[in-house]
C-alpha cells in the first residue's frame, strides 16, 4: 500500500468512525459537535449548491463535480439523475472528505418525476386538493426512490400577466386557491414530516413576487405596495411555510429596489420573524453572481449582502465559496453569519436523516420497482382528465362516438416529447404514448383514424428552434405539403380533431410572449380545417392563458388540455369519448387581447367603473377598442352535463365579529345526461373598507360529483376570519359593515346576496 492509499484509507476509516460517533440524537448537540470540528472552508463548502450533468458518461466519468466534492466544497447537488451517479457522488462525500458530511441531492421535480402529471397551472384547474396532494406524494415517492431528497417545488407565485411564461408553473392568479394548493403540495412532498425515506423536502419558490415581474418578462423588477403584497401575493408563500415547508428559494427579481436574494427585510424580517420560518433558504440559479447586474456592488459585497440577508445556500454561483473568506477578512461579514447558514444546511440534512444514513434514498430495488408504475400512471391519467377545461361545445359536439372516420390533425397529435410540458427534468418521453397511439388503442376497430401533422408549429423555423422542439421527432417540413396532406385527410373524415397550440417550451422559464395568439402556421391550418365544413374539435395545448377570439367565434368545440403529462393521450381519450365529463375550471383569466394585461378577476373598483351593459362610455374606465370583459372569466369551464344552481340561502343576515359564523347553502342539480363533477365557487366582496377592496375575492370552493338527475345541497361557512385582510398598517383585520356574497359556477355567473358583519 503506497502512502497516498494509506492516507485515503485512514481518512475513510476516520470519516466512517466520525459518522458513527456523530449519529444524531435528534438535538442540536449533534450539530454543535459537528460544527465545532469544521474549518471555515468546510462550513462555506456546505453553502455551495451546484448543478451537474451526468457523472457517468460515454467517455468515462465527469470528474469536475467529483473534485469539487473531494475539496469539501459541495453541500448540495441538483438535477443529477439516477441512483448510480448519485451514489458515486455520495460515496466521495462520505468516504473521501475529512468529516464525511453527506450531500443533499435536489432536483426540479415540479409536476412528477417519471410519471409526469399535468403542468402546475393545469393541476390548479382541477381545484382538487386531494388529487394535487397525491400528485406531489407520487412525485416524492418516485424521486426519493431514485436518490432525490429535495425538490425545488412548489412554485406558488401568483401571476396576473399571461405574457410571463412561468405562469405555467404556478397555480394561477388567485391567492386563496394558491394557498390551498401550496399546502396540499407541501403535504404531498413532505408526507409525515420527512420521517420516511419516501418523503422529500419541499422548496417554496420564488420568494417573493416573481409572478409580478414587470411586463411579464423573466428576471425583471417588481415595484409593489405593501398592501398589494400582503393581500394579493404573500398568502400562498405563507401558507406553505405554515404547512411546514423545509426550504424556500429566493427569487431573481428585485422588490422595490432591493433584489430578493439580498433582501434582509424579505428573507429575515418577513420570512423568519413574521412567519416563523426556521428552515433553509437557497438562492435561485446563479442569483448571487447576477446581483452584480442589479448594480448593488461587486461579487464580494453582494455575496456578503446575500448571506446577511438570510441566504443559506448559493445555487450555482460559486460566489460563497469564492468570496466569503475574503468578505470575512474584510470585515463585511462575521463568522457567525457563516455559522448560521451552515447550521441550517446541516439541520436540513439532519431532518432528512442523512447523517444516520447518507444512502437513505439510494436503493436500486426501489429505483427499479417504484418509478413509473401502473398505479402511479393511473393516478396521473385520472387527474389529467380533471384538468381539461371545456371552453366551448356547440350543439354538444363533444363527446364523440367511437365510430366513422376521424382525422387527427396538428403538430401535437403524434409527439411524445411535447406532452409533458415545461420543467420535467426526469421525464422519459420514449416511455409515453402519443395522442395518435392512445386513440388507436382506445377506439380499436370501431373507428378509422388518420393522422397528419398539418403544419409546423410556426412558419419561422428560428422561432421554432427557440422553443427547443425536438427536431428528430418534429422536423420543420414544407408548409404547403403539410397543409395539402392535412386537407386530404380532413376532406375524407367525418370529424376533425385538431391538436394545436403552444409547443411545450413556448411557456415556462424564458418563454415570455408579447403575442398570445395561436402561432401563425397553426392558426392558418385551423382556419383551413374549419373551412372544409367538417365539424372541428380543437384540443388546445398551452401553458398559459392565450388569446382565442377567432377560435371562440369559429370553432364549434374547444377544450384546453394544457400539457397533461405522461398520460396525456389516454386522458384525452377518456374525456373526448365521454367516459369522463370534463370538469376543469380556469384559474387564470383569459383576455380578449394582450393589451388588457395584467388582467384578473379580483381587481379593485375604479372611480368610474364600466357600466355592465354598456361596453364603452366616454370618461369611464374602459378601452375605446375593446370591452373590459375577459374572453373566459376566472373559474370558467363547461361540462357535458348541465348543472342547475338553486337560489342561495343564508342562515342569518348578520354575523358577529366575535367568533360568529354564517352558513350559506345552495342546491346543485345535475340536469343533463352525464355523471359529472362540478366545482362550486364562493366569492365575497367587502363593500366598504378602510382601504379600497376588490370587487370579489374567492373565499371557498367545493368539487363534488353528481350522477345524472342527482341534486345535493352544499354549504359554505363564513366566519369573521374569512373576511380579514391587511389594512393600511398591515394589521390583519376584519372590519364591521356590509358584505356581498356570491356563489356560482364561475366568477362571472354568480348568485348574490348581502350580509352584515356586526361589532
Ligand atoms: C429556476 C428555478 C429552478 C432552478 C434550478 C432556475 O432557473 O428559476 O425555478 O428551480 O433554476 O433548476
């Protein structure tokens, strides 16, 4: 044995010994002991969170990251997939570093791991908290089976501007619904509180206000009043913290002049002091180095500022590793600042049980048997059916019968790479079916299906390239030829199913748009299909609200299917052939034109509100060229059946501020021919407040199943707590006075009545 090997072996022995010695007793003493042995460099190393591609490659091993680990400069690694590679990295951390501190492995497991669920915006349209929790639970089980202990999800940024591509990753525009979804996701990921090895740490992002980036453009600034922050944007983050989220990711944007990543008010005063968060804060990718672009100092001073603001881990910048020692020498930070952050990283590892067993999430058996299972796929298929929003269904064109000649036309009809939508790092598209394959399986011999691509996504090939369309699967072909083939099939058919819209990466990060109409080539194709006179069903793919005026006017049936994940094809068949009635309802307003943005239902009134029956009046708050109405309002979505809403009843007209409650009841009847789910929504308006109050705010919802002919009375309880808001002093209060209560199938078509909150 040479000297180096001997040295390594003794290091291994020493670190294994220390691991045994360090077995935690679940209290701080373990971390105190560990930290007392750590050098400054080792502490700073724990704050470093690095991305990496595969370690095992065709040409051998990618040793860069492994060398970083050996040097003790890595606390966490993200987006490395697979037990084999993760074990290689963990082995080095545990066996080849002085103290053997395990690495925390993270990934953007956003809407599923290999079993991909619909994109988060779509999931929110199910309004089904149990199903959303289940989707996160399944994602956690699969990810943890493959070595992942930490997910960068949920994204709970409220967004009112559909130009922002990342609206796809959140739960829409409403804070009440957003908060409920945030809680469900945290519960799903963290299960019983990270006790078991199929529970992973959640990370609430992007803290804060990222969905309000100016002009709907990524990484942009946010300038916002505290009133608006607290009443309209903060609720989902806070709900996630209350639900026990283990970590938070700060956002890229600045907030009133101070970037979130260096914002002490945000990361310490609000997050830790007001909300009591005691977990780990990571930056977003490269956010510390990017602070220099915000013009608030050089790398050394921004690193110091980020640390002192309350950042614990530096994702992808390597700024802490490069700068903190110097910042300490220069007196910009103290060793205690580093200790605080290091302790939080170690505590997260401790909560995840990594000190007891660094290999806790590394099991070949689990990886083999618990990922993309039949039962996980069945759940994904089921929830996908709940997310589709039927926007129009003239003459009950849908559901279709499994008979005759079906033309499936459009670039999204026979692809497996586009179905999962944005942010699906672990997806394996080769395992997923295309819509054509699923449909052929579903109808069997009963109908004949022919497929044509019909058009490219857009005429401009360069634009298409920017959306990362997989050229192997979807090459850019000759426009005329594509149209010709499509029209031949369209003319042959009895019915046309058009699969059109955004390619998967036309929404998501760095996919902000100024034009929200269907891309040109597809729009021309759709017009040509409608012109054939054959009935057309538009299955519309999008990761955001889009502008669909022409479609609404000219296409008889439209269903927004978003990006429904790995089981898209089967889920679409379940709905279009009538096995399941569509039940999704919009969680973002669809505008008539981009010029109306930002657009959202829970706006405040103006001094000259538009008269409902007049679309334009001089000197009122309206546009001269278009009404103030959305194309489709928040909460909107049709069903194959019709639901009748009875007049609403209130248990009393008054409610006392001291702990009283009111019951609102309404009977819903399924009057149509299909068993179906309905989502009933309750909104409240505070008629006179100490500050201006929104025209309506969602304050309750229920998703129920009614068989055809069935009726059910449902009730909502209204308490003073539900009427609270942040006043001008940011006190959370409810104010006595008159309120309007609204219940209905969407935010527009509501029954109204009034009640009074008394002192
Ligand atoms: C995104 C985050 C993501 C991170 C790590 C960033 O670009 O903004 O949402 O978690 O990358 O992949």
